């Protein structure tokens, strides 16, 4: 590091800064405190800025570099405190003016998300601006999820920015009471939503329009017009859904079967407008304006034009979080390239993450945020190394190898979290990602061309491209062993897996045998944990009483077999959402469903007139019925 100042020549300054800052945010997740007063936040920020400026200015003159370690520790500690304090400040649920702190009769809400209609239920997120009690109004904070049951032939239209008065029927959001299921409550909490309300149409009173953010209102209106235009020119529903999702980030009408093809082939990222899509636009714009590379001024003008067009596209997609992340990242790289910073990659990535987390620290728990940054980190760190394994003279083969190296690098870095969150691994991810490369590029460029210039006659080509992509991915998804599913790992196993993969990559890059040995030892530990878990599952005996509204479901589990007493079918949505995740987690391979426990299905399960005996455990039908109807959470009882 140069002694001229503390920061200017620090090659990885933002990388070093992001670590204590994110640690402070994560620490809040484990140990939240009462809300901090705003003055504490302001003083922390002011103290940090002043300290930073003074250190940078006096670093050389006062020879402060002699205390570099002490200064670094002080700044990193301040960043840690800043991350913790900012997260606390952003946690509206802890504030005294949160709407849940008082018993309001009515709430004044402002719609802050584009509403969506599913099965005659209108759903949207809203900001609670005021509460009313005894004709007195009180300003409030907090968000709420609203579901409105629409009347037959309803003409109710609610848009972003609408102001509504509703009765205060807010209730705390509920997690799925069944084990191993998606934690909907936590997912909403990551978006600062802790309450929801179910209303009928007549309980909603509209009192105003355009009360939201002007830019967001413009973005939603622009995207809505483009979605309607696609609906007019694209006849096939699946084609329309994919076009709206892939180009505009609008997922409300996406077919579940089509979504499963992308998920099982490891190409789900193509359906979330993100770095890949913004990168494709950047590549095209960089090629179009290549003639401006001759002089410094024209290069700066080129960067300005590209940034303007990229953010215009971001506006076109409704400013969705994934697009914003990608736009901020790509903007940082463009600015860094314009400034001729050869080592800007890691710093720009860290700086873009820093900006996003300062705006909303809760983003750190967003799965999309985690995976997108890991994927880009893989492209920066690992992709050049993999690409350097082979040098191919043929330009076509070289391009294919580059695409393969990109796919491998992103997959390696996202593998641990992908397995932890989604419990599956697409075995043909290389084939599927190579397959979609050209079609998705064509769909992006052609779709934007159609939208900008209203070229209706190109709609048939767009339909053909999307149809080809869907058909190809369906074929790959239905191949034997197309994906390894039912992969369940604990947080401890996730930590070990991450350390092992990271260690192997470091050892191969720096030819360090010691790190490689430790990494292989971690792999052995992981294998032992997996084998022990499998052994326990093979010896398991348990009764599970699931909690499903209006339905009953009781599982008698022995080893990898489950006798399921339920009226649900295995292909029902409720079964897949509430029962299947737990059975997969328990490594169940055989499922026997029955609607009536009338006779002994297996020797270890004896059914009598009013008694059910599972091994040495017996329970009456009456007790079983009471447990089924009277509990709030699923009951898992291990039989010794």
C-alpha cells in the first residue's frame, strides 16, 4: 500500500470494507436489539465520514502509516457497528410508530407493488401510512400483505400508488406449520412484511391515486404497456409468458410446467431478468458503439450512452430488484473500465453490493442477491483459470469453450447454496446452458427490437424461438437422470461443503498441497456426516401428523417407506407443498397412500376397530382425530 493516503492505492479497499459491514448486518440477524434512535445512526455516519476523511488527509503528513494495523482495526470495527446500526434502523417492526403497536380500527395504506390476480384473489404489498382510532389519525410505519377476494364480474382496478382505507384486520404472517417446507414467513420478513390481511371487495375504499414513488409509477406503467403489447401479438400463452418474463421480468402468468423445465435443467436464471440479460444488452451496445473507442472523450461519451440505455431498459422491466442489482453491477464495471482501472473487478463488485446493502440491509438474506453475487464472483475468480486450461485455434470452438468455462465457474460458486436452498442439482447443466445461449440471446435482442419499434411482423420469429427453447429444455428435463433431487444438507454441512470447495480451488490455483489435504479431509468429514444421516434414516420409525387446512394427513414411516393416511393425491398441489418436502428430507422412496385405515397394510402397522398400533406404540382413532384437528403445527413422534 502506498503511503500517500490510506485509500487511493488500496487495490481491494471495498472488498475489505464489505466484510465487516456485512458481518454487522448478519450479527443483527442473530442478535436483534431494540430500535436505535435516529441520532445514533446519524452520529455513526458522521463520525465514520469525518474519521475516514481525516485519516486519508493526514495519513502521510503525520506518518499514520506506522499505525496502519490499529487504524484498519478501528475502521473495520466502525464498519461493523455501522452495518448493525443501519439494519436496526431499517427494521420498522421494532419502531414505536409501527402500526401493530396500537389497536387501530382502520388503516390508510398505499399500494407499493404491482397487484396480481390469481383465482379471483387480488394480492399486493402496501405501506401503512396512517391508522385511525376514535376518529383520530396517527402516522405509522410498516408494510402489510393484502389479499382481496373479488366479486364475480368484478371491475375493481388497483394500481401501484393507489391510496386505500381498509378495516384493520391485520394478522401476523404464518409460517407453514409442516416440517421441511418453504418458510413463507421468513421470506416476507426479508421484505419487511410481518402482517397480512384478508378482505372482501366491499371492505376496500379508494381515496386517492399516484401516491407512490414517481419513478416506480412510471416504471410499472411502462412495463404494463409492454406486457399488454406482447399479449396482443403473441398467440400462444406459454410463449407470451416466457417473453414477458425473460424480457420484461413479469412472472405473474408463468406456467408451472414451463417453469419446471427451466428449474430441472439449471437454466432458471434465464427467467429472472438479471446479470445475464443486462450483460447481453451491454455486449450489443458495446458492439454498436465500438466506433467511439478512438479517443478518450468519445469513449467517455460511449460509456454515458450505454449507461443511459441500460438504465432505460431497467426502467422498462419495472425496476425489479434482480434487474437493479445487475444494472448497478454492470454500471460499476463500465465506470471502472472508463477510468482505466485494470484491477477494478473485485472492488466494483464489492462496491455495488455495498450500495445495495446500504439502501436495504435485509437484501443480504435474499436468495437471488446471494446467488447472483456468487455467480459473478465465480466469473471473476474462476472463469479465466478454467478458460486457460485449453487453447483452441478454431474461433468457433474457442467461443464454445468460453461459454462452457462461464457455466462451470458460475455453477461451482453457486453449488453449495443452490443445493441448500433448492435440494437438487441439474446434471445436464452444461448441455442446457449451451443450448439456450443462442436462443435466449436472439429472444432478448428480437424482443427488445419488437417492443421499441413495434415490429409486429417479427412476432412469428419470436414465437418460434421461444417454442424451440421450451421444447429443447423439456426434452433435456425428461432425459434419464436429468437432475439429482432430494438433496438435503444442514447448515453445518453447508459450511463444510463451502470450505471444502473453496479450499480445493485455492489449492489448485496456488499449488498448495497442505490446503488440498485439509480440503479433502473436510470432504471426508462431509461424507461421514452424510453416511451417518443416511444410516439414521434407514433405522427411523416415526409417526407424522401433518397440519393441512380442511384435510387430514398422517404418515407412518419405517426406514424409507411411508404409509400415508390421507385423502390427498401425490400430484395434488397441497401434497407437494405440505407433505412431499418432509418425505424427501427423510429419504422416503416408497409411498403408499390410503384414504381409510381399514386393515393392516404392513406387519408393523396393525389396524383394529378403534385402535392403531405402530410397532409398540398404540393410539385410538379418537385420539388420532383430536390430534389431527386440534394442533397448530405438525406433530413428529419418533418411535423408539
